[in-house]
C-alpha cells in the first residue's frame, strides 16, 4: 500500500510540474506573439510610408536678396519623403535639400510664390533651406515640412 501511495504522490507531483510548464509556456507564447504582432504592425506602417512627423510648422523666414536660410534639420531614420509646402513673396524662391546619406546630391526645387513639393529622402541628417535667387529684392516665406516614412 505504501508503494502505491508513493506512486500516486509521484504521479501527482509530475502532473503538477507538467501543468505548470504548460501554463508557463502558454503565458510566454502569448506574450511573445503579442510583441511580435506589434513589431509586424510597425514594420507594415514603415513599408507603406504611413507614418509621419511634422518637422517644421509654418516657419517664417525673411530672406535677403541672393541668400538662403535654414528651415529645419532633422534625422530621417528611414527612407521616405518630405512634403515642403508654403508661400513666398518672391517668384524666385527655391527650396534646397541637403541629405547626409552618402551619394545623395544637394537638390534645388523651384518654389516661386508658393508650392507643395514632394521630395525623396534617405536615412541620415536632412536639412531644408529656403533660398531667394532674386539679386535685388528680399523675400518672406512661410514654410512647413512633413516627413513621411
């Protein structure tokens, strides 16, 4: 009888250990699945370029003739694009983009008295400038920059 009782105790202890292992595994698997689903959602948003960051909101610049002024410098963690929009008092206004990504050329975009430009960017430091090509008259510009990634 004692052997049978010990056998039942051993079986019960093993059952408790196995049950605890299953419960632990279930909790761990649920937590891991939840974390992985969150990562997938974040990566999907990145691939779809559906995330955005407002880098400059209606920044006003008074630019002398022939000069250029920085609007914003920010770090692009992913490849994406920026939308530069606003108004200018000069038909010779232009936007210059400087991207620190190796091989990305500095680029000038005609802005005139106002526009909305979509400009690709690569990871790294991105600087946006407003320039005034008029050699006689100054210009005032109000510019916003939104980064999509």
